[in-house]
C-alpha cells in the first residue's frame, strides 16, 4: 500500500508539473514547444488524439483539430510529380508543370554525387514551394525518392528509376539524393526522403506474389546495402516496403523491418506499404485468410501508413483485441517523427524552409537558372559509347546538310513517374537551334515508310538517327493496358522487358547503307543489345528519356559544346540469352560486372570522351588498413587531348578472401582543361571493404593482401597497387 501511495503521489506530482508548464507556456499544446524533446512532444500529441484520429494517421492524415497538417506525399524520382501519364485529373485535379530532370537511370550515369545532391535540393525546393505557396497549396513534403533498388537485371521494367547495378555506386548516389532532399539544417528537413522499395524489388511480372530469395551475405553486401547507406550516412528516416516477398515472407511484414532496420540501423521513422500491398497479403501472397490478421501483422511489423483501403480491417483488428492502442501509438510516432523534422508540429522561426513559396513567389520551373541547370545535368548524363575516326563532334561550319531521322527525333516523352514538363526541347529542335545562323540545312523524317529516310540519308552530309523506347509502353494512338507493352523490348512499372533488341535497328541499317556517316542517338531507359550498330555505325551516344532539356543536351554533345563524360551503370550484354532466369536473385550466377564471365557489349563504368587522359603516380597513404581506419588513394590525372573534358576516376578492389572478384569502392568525376594535371584523392575506409561474417553476425575486415585498381572503367584499369588488411 505504501509503494502504491508513493506511485500515486509521484503521478500526481508529474501531472501538477505538466499543468504548471502548460500554464506558463505560450503554446496552446505542449507538442508545439520546440524546446521539449521529440519524445515529450510526441507523447503529448498522442495523449490529445482521439482513437479515430489515430486510425486516420495510418492513412497519412494530420490532426486538423489540433492544428497539425498532413505532410502529403508525392513521387519525385527525377522531379516533383503532380502530373504526367500516371496522373488522374478526375480524382487528383489539374496537372501541374514542374522541373523534370533526366530519369533516375540518367542521373546515375552522371557518376557525380555532388551534382545529384544539387538535383535533389532543387526538387525539394520545388516541393516546398508548391506545398506552401498560397497560389498552389498542393503536393506534399514526403517525397517517394530515391529508388534504392539495384538494377541486377536489365530486363527489369523499372530500370529507368534505379541508379545501376553496383551497391557502392548506388549507395553513394542514394546518400547524396537523400541529403539533397532533406537539407543540411541540424533540426529541420526541407522535405523527407522516403526510399523505395525495401527489399530486392527488381522484377515486375508476378511481383505481388513472387519471392526474391538469396542468402544473408547478399542481403548485407548487395540488396540492403544502398538502403543502409541512405539511413546511416544519408539520414533518411522513411521508406516504402516492396510488393514481393523476401525468402518467402512478404516484405510488407518481414521481420527485418524490426530486427535490422530498427534494432541494428537505428531507424525510428516512417515505414509505409506500397499501393495495394496490404490487401495483397490475403489476395496474392495468401499469408492470411482475412484482412484483420493481415492488419495485425502489419502493425506488429512496424507499418505506419497504408497506401490502400485499410480502415475497416484495422478497426476490426483493434475491436477483436488483435491490436492494442499502445501498439498503434508506437507506430504513429514513426510518422510524426517525420512530421517533427518537417516542422509541421510547430511554427518555429528557426525553420529555414518555412518561407519557401511564401516570400519567394517566382515559380522555380520558370527561372532561366533552373533551365540552365537542367541542361547541365542532361549534358552530364550523356554517355559516348562509340566515336570511330572521331566523327564527333560535328563541325558546324563544315556540315551543310543534316538529316535527322527516327521516332524519338521530334519527341520528348514523359515516363510513368514523370511530372508534366513545363516545356520540351526535342533533339530535332535542339539540333536546329545549334546550327541557327550557319549555312546549314536540317531536314527530318520520322521513318522510311515511303523511302523518305533513305532519300534523306543520300542527300545529307551526316545522318543523325534518334531512336529508343516508349517509356509508358504505349502505342502512339493510346495507352497500353496495365501489365502490357506494345513492344516487347519496352518496359515500365508492372512490365518486364521480353527482348533486348532495338525495334528500329532495321531503319538504322537502311540509313547507314545510304550514308555511312551515321550517328545513332539512343534515347532509352535501359540498355539494348545493339551489336550490329556497335559493329557498323561510327558513333553512338546514349541518354535517357523524359527530360525537358533532352534536345539541347543531344545538340550540345553532337556539336562539341559539351564534352561527354557519362558512364554506364549496368553491364550492357550482347544478348538476352546471357542472362540467368529472371527470378534468380543469386547474382553470383552471372549477374553484374562482378560475376558476369562473358565479354560485354559495354562494360560497367564505360564511357568515351572527345579528349584523352593519362593516369600516373598512384600513391597509397599507408601500407596497411585496420578495422576502423581509413586510407587515402591518390592518382595524377592529366588531360592529354585537344579539348577540355571530364574524367570519371574509378577505384576497384580485389579482396583477399575472393581475389578473383573486382568491386567498385570509390569514384570521382573531375573536370580538366586541355593539358591540365590534377591529383585526385579517394578515401577508402575499412568499413567499405569489410565482408559480412555470417557466424559473427557482423561486418569483418578480411585478412591478407588487397589489390587496389584505378582506371576509367571496370574493364580499363590503368594503375594497380596493394595494401595489407589486418
């Protein structure tokens, strides 16, 4: 009785203290006081919420009665999405133009982490602007980006969203994108980066019922690695689970959400389902016989938001005692921790982002500086795949007749997760703009139906064929049904590619026969097996779809205004028969540059330039690397060619426990003027080269000699050194 009385007394005393603080506070509610701890604020907010408001929180709602606005959420892979092909104007209102950068795949091909951060920073600014501007008030502050999934198979329909096949490259770019979206303020975020899709989501057909199966080592070193980087190094505290299962347990309810993300990685924030994934636990994965049991499993796994109709099953689960209000509270805190970082639980003057769109009222997508920046990003994404006899860059004063041919020459097509472009510069328009004022004639033919393309090729001094995929999988006269594509080699969400062949290769053959001075501009969301084109056409460049400045980027590279330095982020194969089974997630069976044993069409990290570079003077700061330490690798790079350019310096290692396998562990894109030499420094930490020790359940530094390889691609190593791991 004495202990009980003591506890009652303490409770009474705490209540009196809280009432006293509230009486003295200028804030109506304690959760609005930024001087309190996050947990104090969240506990107060939850204590004020009704049960119905708590249920609503699992749909992403705020608490209007208490003045808490919803954060809202939107797609943002390569720009804020408030329009585009996937936007339903009947249910979501008119489409809103926004700045649209190259697809995620194209951003990856820049190999430029600093640039990626600036891209994300701009996207975050636009999201804040639209959310807070009195003339718009739309969109959201939780951005579903970046896609941290790895492109282990070039047939994957959503390859366009990913950064590539290598975990280190993707991890570094994910970190940069997350930091760009969230900003550098120590307390507040500009927007919240919600990474997707956890975990191992790289097949579209059957994704709501199939399982991605692989061992613990691949989980740690490959599939989960970019997500870990995004959380541990980037600071993301939000992610979306994948539709698929992982080792036969649906990702929506997988134990790794708590056992790894929360307990090991310190994740405390927002875990949401993908659209429809909650009900698929019953309908396609068949894990439960009813939605109430599915709701219980989701809550216990840590889900804080559902992207489908969850309300009645969750209410029933609570009424049946399957879910407690305390469990709801714990999950809701995950959502509102993100709200806290966005400044939605207070109106502090310390929030540097609160006036975006309020005081600065010029639409950012209309600014010339924005257009110039998008053009720069598009330029940096271009990969020069071939340039025989230096046919490129074209000399404007020497070329008098240019034939522009192909189904992508006069088009910029929005992809499934593109926003509505504020304007479009097609390749044809970009080329015409580039030669304006010159005594040069540009003619165009879309195809060769009446022999137009061949006639035009005969007439021209040079032929530029612009071709590639249709990123929505639609024929030009209408939308392709969900799960289908008009062309087997096209892919998008819910559609994997059935072919690696370029549909317009025969057009290129005819044009090339008429005029061997043919340049192919491949505008695509993924690699193709363009074997004949590589063997016969003198010049090939690659860039991705859906960027508003695409045409200017094409022209800038063709005419040498910009010297390309993009690099491949996947291994380009010579045929589909070189790929393992689509659902084989054990990459050791021949996937990625690490395990593929054949000769690729273009290796990972490959890209040409209009200039040349010499690598010399490799230095390694120490002869041994120990657990917890870092070493510096430096190399002198000199531009030895005839023009200014950029080089992507790549560092690969061979670890002592598997010295036949080469892994990327560092890279840097550097600009060098003609003749200039620069010392490029790369850091290599012990954590970057540690391997997963299954028995010890931890990363461990292998012992022995590690080779260090510096070069211009995975197949072009220029300098080698070594260091002891101990």
